[in-house]
C-alpha cells in the first residue's frame, strides 16, 4: 500500500500549534473545503504547524509565509533553494554528534552554539549564499539538541538555550526536509513585519494570524520570541491591520490568549474586536512554568466570517 507522505514542521517553535490542529479545524471557512480559497497567507508562521496542515489537507494553490525572525526565514529559504546540500551538511553534523560520548556531545553543542552566535554579524540575510547552508544546519541542530527544543535569543540576539541531553534526537530527517522543500517551491517566503503580507491578500485568500500571545498574567510572560516585545500597542496595531484586510474581503482567523482565564473582567479582545466573531477553544497549555499550574485553558479565535451550523454545534 502506498501512502502519500506529508511534511511536518522541521523546527520546534514557541507557541507551536501542532497540538491544537484538531480544535482549529472546525473553525476554518467552508470555502477552504469547497476549493475556493486560492491563497493561504500566514504572517506569523513560526514552526509552521498550521501552514503545513492546510497544505497537506486542502487544495490551495499558493502559499505566503512571513515572520519577523530572520533566522527562521533564512532556514525556510535555504530548504526551498538547496535542500540536498543542506541535508549533506546536517547529516555530517548528526553523524559526528552520534559518534561522541555524552560529555563530548555537550561540548560539541556549546561549540556549535558559540560558532552560530559569532557568525551572526557576518551573515548576509538579504540574498541567498552558501553561508546559509551551514547556518540552517546549525539552527536545526541546535533546535534538536537544546533544552526543550526551542529557539530563544537574549537581548543581544544570541541563541542562549542550554544543552538538552536527549538520547537520540532526530537531527537530520532527510525525507521530511525533501517533502518540505517540495511544498516550499510554491511558497512565497519573506522576512518582515506582519503588515508585509498586505499586498498579497485578495478576496480568495485565507489569512491565519498567530501572533505572540497577549500575556494573561505576569508569570505567563516568559516566552520571548525576539528582543522586541509584542505589547498591547502591537496587539491593537494588529487589530487595525485585521480590519484593513477585512475590507479586502479575505477570510481572516486570529488566535490569541483569553485574558478571562485569569481576570474575568478583562475585556481587551471583546472591545478591540467588537465587530467580529470571537470563539473559544480549549488548549492544554502551560500558563505557568510550575507543572502544578498546567492544565486546560481557553484560547480565543477571532473570525471575520460565519460558520456553518455543523461547525458551530461541533
Ligand atoms: C506564536 S509564534 C507562531 C507560532 C506558529 N504559528 C507555530 O505554529 O509554530 C509567533 C511568531 O511571530 C513572530 N513575530 C513576532 N512579532 C512579529 C511581527 N511584528 N511581525 C511578524 N512576525 C512577528 C515571532 O518571530 C514568532 O515566530
């Protein structure tokens, strides 16, 4: 029996939506299943779990992905342009890593991490060149071997996650990288602010926004994607952009945290998105770094379209 293979995310990213796909699915517009969505656009793509789910499930012909993080976008563009050479470099890193004892693996991790940080200022992020191959291989290697498998940088923009001690991490997944490269051939990939996607949005587009979430409590604000914070001013700038794209008649869906988990009187999103549909879904997410405080919490989905009755009941 032959099964069609689909790409999975190649990087683990803070706020990844891999665990929420089932809950999101009923809220996609009916036009997606009907085949009348021509473009899928994701302005905060991160690890790309939703992008890949849509590409693997529906018949959409063009994809547009954006993120402000230059390292992430460089990695996607490298996979798009030269996946075979990337696989070779990553495979060498993996083989060397697996040949080492634990203590030496740890030393090797810190060696790669410091090389990655030192070379940051020499990289030309603007146009593809051979340095991108090593940089992407190092990013994937660090993401797979660091503690908790995340990408996090300090105020100076240096990757600062410690060693992770996984027994046999899958560093080089050739098949998956090749599948991803195939999909990226029909994907526009761009580094920049979320507003950069505007010129690609038309009435046959679905735009999914997954911005850095508004913190629901002081202690929940431990996620750091990049040195610049996504504060309430940014959340409202995003709302204004949502309203602007709504006028283009695109289908829009936006995820965010539900402040009512912590403070039932906090009406930030009800006020900001008063003209739109606000739905709640349940996420098994850690809202607190203490495991005792982990459990199901609500998240918001903000939509500019109506749902079919079957979806609403489900
Ligand atoms: C919640 S994560 C996205 C998670 C992603 N959907 C996934 O499933 O892995 C938010 C992303 O927004 C990006 N970001 C932060 N500020 C941004 C901005 N102003 N414009 C575009 N992207 C931004 C971050 O780099 C991060 O990758």
